[in-house]
């Protein structure tokens, strides 16, 4: 075992897969300069044909990843910050998500589109998006949103090996957090398998990406108040491990969905609907969502920080659904 | 099955143009009677552009086209049966009934899609060319796009990427004078799309799109250049669309000008036939090729008509590499 950060887990996953399979190559804006530390020494190791700096041209190079995948490569397109996915929506939605289908299975697009969720650090509305739920509404794409370094490494390696296009959303609030990662072991976590991050009896908290860590802190606080919270981390949003979520809700009878994305049509909304449709009989109270409200993210930290799901909001939601009165 | 004039590229060009023209004439007729669902965008008038370009490609070279998709696969040599079956929405269609008229793409012929978001093939072609380069193969990738698509950012991004990385790509702008109802002159700044090549530092070539030999020669030069590692070329074929944006819409959307009659007088198939006859090919051979093309279209239609529709479960196939389950409530009422 060795301690590694979330960012280093990304580096390890990319490096191991590029060593394992020469069809894997990496391209994106400023990847050679190693802007976030996920491509350390990559040019020396793999050469500049497989480690490509692109023009500022997201629709161009994301689409080129699609074209390269169709002819047998396994590209990783590094889109830096998830807000930069928007210029590439055309290629992601019309080409990458749909080509296998439209052409009746003739096209195969094994590729990974990586981008980070760059919120919470005074980067204002155009750099702070958490847009994974938009892509959950587009069949044909798989989506990972890990919450710790161990999962990040295992899921990214699975994503690179997957035969379908995978969007990897990497939460920047997790970047510096460390996990124990086994050395010399091929760590691959299958897509579509969630994980119970903490067992509990009274309420199930399903949390997405960095919100898992906020929820774990909330669970500790709730424990001191006699509420036992179970934390479910789906890890993969598409395909979603519905059974793991429903099993937990069957046990606790209560559910809260925590999501740093905007509330409307969020992953939290979808998971809430799945719970209500399938486990209504098990529920002892309403399914609650703790999300970012439907406003934009402002620059000033004084008004930005309170918009995201906080420990306090999760604790309050748990008390509400478990039935304890909140302190006056 | 051997065909008249097999292995003679001169006759093959004539054959492919005839097959496109007759395939579409049949499709348009049965579309009018409701046998083909959805919209039908015909390529008639533009046959020399597609056939000339594809004759300069090898079978294993890549190609991406657009919603006006009937001509490109036939130009590249695809079989007609799966194409006609696709138009009828049958399981035996080239896309198993999931693509239809806008997406006649035969991957076994090097196609990587006929995409109906115009211009979106630009980045795909750059990527296919990049893939070929990284694999050390000498394949090239060709992008067909229209004058309308030339205004899309995706085309610029694809060409810029191909130029900056010196990729083995060829961009063929089939300027058929109209983007749906809008004349090119109202939508495209500058006189020629090909002039934009200068901005990328690549060759820009304008060619008579009604002259199949001229198109082939221009594309062949671009292909040689691409295979030699010298990067992409932008070629503009000046051509003309005979049909409306889509046919059988009930009213004509395309504002025809006085030049319409001039274009009809320069029909690419008639022009090429005259040239072949002048070069000593006898009329009977050309008549036989024409007849053979008609028979191939009839055979394709018979095959399509006799084919089954896809099973409902296939609507859930090919979203991912594993088939999706059918929701119970949907299955119950399917």
C-alpha cells in the first residue's frame, strides 16, 4: 500500500493503461505542461505523438477522439474543466453518444473524456459547472464521478478499457485527498458498481462525487446525536447501481440525495425518483434532496460557499426525515 | 457477380454515377407513395462530385459524409441491397433500420458515418486521420461537407486540427449552391470556400463538380499529398442540387435562379457519357451498364421489400456495447 492523492491516482491510471495498451493516447489543452499533475513525465515516457497538446478547440479534439476511436484507437480527451465540455456538446451528443446506435452497431467508440468539477474556489459561474446530470439525459454515454483516490484510479482504468464512451467527472475538492492504493496490483473497479462508504441503520444518504466526503462528515455529527446514517456512493452515474441504493433504502426506510449539481434534473432528482417509484412501501418519510440551488455560482466566496451542500444542511435534512426536532 | 466493364475505372465511374442516379429516382418515386418514411435528401446532380472523389480513394480509406447520404456510399462502391433496405426501415438495412435516409453509411467500405448535423464530420475525419497516423498506416480520411456546413465551427476546427498536425485528411466541400433554401451567396462570406485554405496554410483547390474526371484528379493529388505526410487539402467542387432540400415536401423551398437551366444542361452523367463515347467506348456498352444499374436497383428494392422489420427489442440495442433492458411498462404496451 502507498498513500496517493486523487490527482496522482489519475496519473497512475493513465500511465498504467498507456503502458499496457499502445492504442491508448492522451490529448487535450496543455497536457504536456502537466497543469494539474496528472501527466508527470508523460512526454518522456510516451513521446509527443501519444501525449498531444491540442489547440483551444474542444469540439475539434473531442470529436477527433471520436474519429480516432472509430478507427481502433482508445483516446483519452482531457477537457481540463467541465465547463469546457459545452463547446464540444455537438460532438459528444451527436457523434460520440449516437454513432454506435445510428449505424446499427457498425461504429465502436472506446474513449474517455476527462474533465474536472472546478467549483468552490471563486472561479465564477463560467468555470464552476458540475454538468454530469446533463449527460445522464443522453443515452450512449457512461459516466463516472468518483469521490476518493482509490475509486478514481480503479474506475478510470475500467473506463479506459471500456468499449463505450465514458465521461470522467473529477471533483477538484477531492484532488488532494489521499487513499491507500495497492502497489503492483491491477486496480480495476467495474463500472456500474456503487459502494457503501459507511454503514448505518436510520437513514440512507446517497451522495455524488465530492458530496460523499461532506456526507461522511455529516454522518459523524449525526452519530453523536444518535442518528445512524448509511452513506451510499454510486461512483458511476451511468450505469447506475440502482439495486445497491434500493437495498439500503429498504433497510433504513429513509433517503437523502446529496448532489453538488444544480437541483433541477440533477442526479439527486433522478435517484429520488427511482427510490420513490421502487421503494415507496419502505419509505417512512419523504425523499429529500440536498443540492446546489438553481442560481449561478458567484465569484465572491462569501456568497458562493453557502450554496453547495454543507454538513449543516445534510444534518438538518437527516433530522427532518428521521423525525427529530431541530434545535430552535 | 461479374459486371460489364469490371476492372475498367473509366466504366466504373459511369456505373457508379448511374447507380446513384437510378437508386435515387426509385427512392424518390416510392417515397412519394409513402413507402419510405421520414425525409429524403437526394444527391441528384452531384454524382460527379462523390464518384470522382471516391474513385481517388482506396477501399480501406476512410470517409465521412452528411445527411445527403445516398450518393457517398454508392460512390465508394457499397452494395445497394442494404442501402435500399435501410431506406425502408428494415432489419437488413445497412444500419439495421436505425439510421435511414440521412445515415446510409457502410463501414465495410471505409465509411465512418453520414452525419446529419452538418459540419460535424470535420472533427471525426481529423480524428480518423490522426488514428491512421498513430497506427503507422497510410490510410487517408476524406470529409464531404456542403457549402452550408462551411459556416459551422466544427468544419473550421476539424480543418485547423488536421492542418496543425499535418494529418492525412482531405476536405471536400460540395458546393451545391444552396443550404436548404439559402443561396450560398447569402451565407458564405468570400467568393469561394476553398479560399479559406490559405488561412490554414494548406492547398485550396476549386474544381468543376460536374466533371467526374476533374474531381478525381484533384482529389487524387490531395490523397497523394496526404499519404506522403504533407497534410490536408481543401477542395471545393462547384456542383448543383437538382432536387429540393428534401424531396416530396409539397412545395419548393429552393429559390431557383436563371442559372438553373444552365446547370441542367451540364448534367454530370450526360457530360461523362459524351466524353466516353468520344474516347471510343461504344454506346451499347454504356447502355448495358445503365440497364445493369437499373436491374441492381430493382433487385435491391425487391430485397428490401421482402426483408423483415427490426424486432422492438432492437430499439434498445447498440446504445452501449451491451443491449439495454426494455422497461416493463414499455414492453407491456409495445
